[in-house]
C-alpha cells in the first residue's frame, strides 16, 4: 500500500470524509490519511488487528476523531487510547459537530490534545482541516514510535 | 387551701387544751364537793331515819364516783387532786375519829382504793383520748386528701383533652368536661358505660396486644378512631396509664385523648401534595433529560447536513465555475449563505436552550463592573464609531455573574447596532431605585427605536422588528435577556418609538445584608 497512514481519520459520514480529504488534498496530505469508519475500526488500526493485521507497528502522527460514531463511540475510543501505554502518546484531535460543553469537558478530562468544532461554512471548514493537517502532520514533531515521513 | 385546712385543725386542738386547763381542776374540786355534800345529806338522813351510822358505806362510793368522773373527763392531774381532796374529806367527815385528819391503819385500804380507782379510770381516759386524738388526726388527713383529690379532679375536669378513667372491665368511672365536649355525652350519661362500646373504638393493633403491653409497662400510646355521640368519626392521639392498688393489682386505666382529626387530614393533604410534587419533579427531570438529548442530537446531527450543503455547493462552484453564468453563481451563493444562516440559527437556539438548562450560581454581582466590561467589549466591535456613553451609578445585586453579563452585553450590543444610522450615538445606562426589594436598570439609546404596537413581540425567540438588510441578527438576543432575567425572578420591558430610540428595562432582586433580612423577617 502506498498510503503511509500518518493521519488517522475516524469519521462515519462519507460526505465528511470526502470534504476532509478534499481540504487536505490542497496540501498534498490526502494520501497520508487512513480512514476508519467507526470506533471499532479505529481501535483495530491502532492495535494492528483485523484488517490491519499486517501493517507496521507504528503509531499515526495524529488521530482526527469524530465523537458520534457507530459501534464504539469517539469518547470511548479516546478513553481507550489515552489509557493504553503504547497508544497514549498519539496526539488526538476531536473533530466534531457538537458545541456541547459536556462533550468538550469529557474529552479534555480523557486527555484530548485539541478540540475542534467543524464550522458550517465551507471555507472555514477547509481552513480548519488544512491547518490541523499541516500542524500535526508537518509542523509538529510526533512522539517516538510514530510513522516516519 | 390545704394550709388553711391544716390550721383549722390545729386551732381547734389548741383551744381544747386551754379549756381543759381552766376547767379540769375546777371539775375535780366540784366533783369532790358534790360527793361530800351528797354523802353528808345522805348520812344525816340515814342517821335520822334509821338511827344507823352507815355514813362510811355511803360516802365511799360517792367519793370513788367523783374521782372516776374527774379522772375520766379531766385527766391525771385533776384526778390526783380529786384523790387528795376525797381522802381528806373522807377522813375528816366519815372516818372515826370524826372531824379529825387522823388516820388509822385500817383506813389505808380506802385510800388505796381511791388512788387505784383514780389511776385505773384516768388511764382508761388517757387511752380514750389517745384514740380520739388519732381519730381526729386521721379525719383531718382524710379531709385534706379529699380536698386535694377534689382539686385534682377539678383540674382534670378543666383540661381541654378528653380524660376519663375506666375500670379494668371497661366501665367508665370518671369523665371530664373535655370528654363531654369532645364526645357529646354528659358525665352522668357516660359513667358506668363500657368505654369501647360507647365510643366504638377502632384500634391500630389487636386490643389483646395493647392490653398485654399496658400490663407489662403500665403505659400505652397510639392513635384510635372514636365515634362521637353525633356519629362523627374522630382520630385521637391517646395515652393510657394503668393505675394499680397497693398490692400492684391493676384497678383502672386513665385514658387521655387529644383530637388530631384536623391535623391528620392536613398531614394527609401535605403528604399527597408532596407525592404529587415528587411526581411532577420526576416528570420535569425526564422532560429536561429529553430536552437535553434533543438539543444534543440537534447539535450533532442537524449541523452535519448543513455543512455538507455548504461544502458541496462550494465544490460545485469550484468545479463548474466556467460552465456557470452569473445567475447560477448567485443561486449557489444563496445556497451557501442560507446554510450559513441556518447554522447560526441552530447555534443561537442551542445556546438559548442551554441558558434554560444551566444552573444559576447566585452571588453578589456589581452591575457597574459588568457594564464597564461590556462597554469595553462592545466598543471594540463598534469599529471606531463615535458613541457617547453615559453610565449612572449602579448597585450590587444578587445573581449569576456570567448570565447577567450576557444580559448586559446583549442590551448594549443591540443599542450599538440600532444607533448605527445616527451621526452621534447616545447610549445611557442607569438605575431606578424602584422599590425596596428590586433594582431596576435601563439601557436607553437614540437609535432606530420600535413601534410600541409590537412591543410584545420584542422578546420572542427569533422575533425581529427590522428587516435583515437593515440590521443583521437572528432575533435570539432579547429572548435570551428575558429568559435570564426571568430565571433571576425579575422582569423585562421596553419603551420606544420609531426613529426616536428605545429604552430597555429589567428588574432584579436587591442584595440585602444579613442583618437587614433578619430585621425584616422578625
């Protein structure tokens, strides 16, 4: 596979996936992205299970995590990642539609690295995604054990 | 009462002893004198008629009798006097040699007789007096006790509680006025009746169990249902006390009953209201939870498709920009703007609903400080416009600081927005000391104003009195203001006229010092 998978995008809505990839494509980051369509798949990827059994045992440089997900929801994924010694260094950015204070509080309590509400306006949305992608995948120095560029 | 009774007995006893001291010795002298007189007369008569000297045999019983009388009625001292006098008189007049006090040895038995007789009789008298005395004392004590009992009975009689005494077989032996009033039977009607039959008593537990307890502990209390003479059922709080005799055998039960029918029915009402309240609170909580999950899903699920509408419209515009004419571009632009606007409406609605759900944290808030902060923020957004602020003295009030800040910020940004057309915007903030309990604050501007005809629509959710082209906004600001002020127990209202500015008022409860509050409540 040519996909490096430095950015793990956990998003169930295909339209949101497409819009996010479009935004990241402007900076040629789209081929860095692995998409997990629910929480279970995300955990499978991180733990190299199921579909991802053969992938190299390295962590993504960042995980963009939606909160409302089928099967295992986003907060649950976040909690599992942050309580797993091998995974807890992965920077996690919650990317959600929700303005709800509850979600924000709980996310930070579980140790999220950033919390971003998806703007309705497309330009703002594209800018937000781009900045996130560039910051975490390009500018930020990922922790040891992450997939190298 | 009992003191005077005691004095009365004491006085009578005292008077008796005085009387006897004066008369007792007189009695002994008189008795002996009478005996001597009678003896002399009889002796004289007998000597004349029978020519026989039987004087000694006649005199002896007379003197003995006089000693006996004295000893019986006057006691030991006078009887000694009587013995001495009798001996002297007898020796002088009737013992040979006559008319001398000379004694032969054969006279000694007579004297011994006098003394012995006097001693016997006076000792009998002493015993009698002792018995009399103790009898009198016993009588006095009894009288005292009767007096006390009667008084206790009168006190029992006067109490409001229904009190009655029943024997162990249930027969009523005492029935106070409280019982007469409560149950309707007069004392003479109630006495002798069997209590539980008369009152149709209903017990909270089997009577056998109650009887067992009262025999064990001498006491029982509980609640009974009694039926009055008029056939009305009443609930009484009852206290039973067992009375026992000297040998600890139960003899009677004193029953004190207090009518608690009204209290019970009130308690029942309160209980019912409390239950209803609990149910309501539960329902409210459920509906609050529903509202919360509704708001949550609106927040998550309603915004996503909007974002897609906006996003794909943009992508379409990008991909097909060469194919579209100007009209198509405008259509696409309108789609994008509308979804943007819809997003704003959803956000506003959500934050409005959050205000309704959030807890208010009451504290002392300086309105003046809030206004200064809000003015600074609003001025930044005003883009260097010339605004004449006039801020009066503002008090401290009690409320949630963040919420009240939102109120003031909303009112001030409205004032700034609606004075946009004015060359010089004037915004005045002040306070009216309306009443003792409330603070009334106002924000007055010289802006676009409004028609008083529509004043009732000002505070509605998404209600707008101006066109979007004139003044932007979703129409949530004043609804938020009203919701916050209502949650603080205050009111909002507005005055204005088209193109002549508007004044928005709100009232808040004042902060009272603790001392003031205590003074008011007492």
